[in-house]
C-alpha cells in the first residue's frame, strides 16, 4: 500500500489537504457507537478530491442477513466479519488513487 502524496497536476495552491492527491491511503475512523463516525466520514469525503467511504458495518449487515437468528451476535466478534472487512478494504485500496475512509 502506497502512502505518498503528490501535488495536484496543475500545481495549484489549495488550502489544507485538498492541495494534495493521496495515492491509496486508508483513513480508519474509530470510536464508540453513535459517536458520529459515519457522519464525519461523509463530511471528509465532501471536502477532499476522490475519496471513497467503505463502511465495515455493511459487511456485518450482510453476515446478519445470511445467518440464522440463533447464530447472530455482535458481528464485530465474528472472525468472518474481521477477515471480510480486511479483504473488502484491501480490494477498495487496490488501484484507487485517493483516500478510502472506513468509519468503524
């Protein structure tokens, strides 16, 4: 995974992070339930060029839909959720020239 930055192609002087293009970088936002992680991810995505929000909860929701009710629990405790999130984020980063934001 590359974590380098380069000036925008026209060399314009922009404020803050927008002056740089990020190549394959993951921003992991961690915090308590209901703490505004998803909202923060959306706000960051609106302000930077080319970001992608990859919400790990969606992997968990998919697991819950696939499993019988008796087998459902906190999906974050499931090894299949953890490996699925890693695989999905790795796939999102591969070839993406920009920021991938994961609110978890």
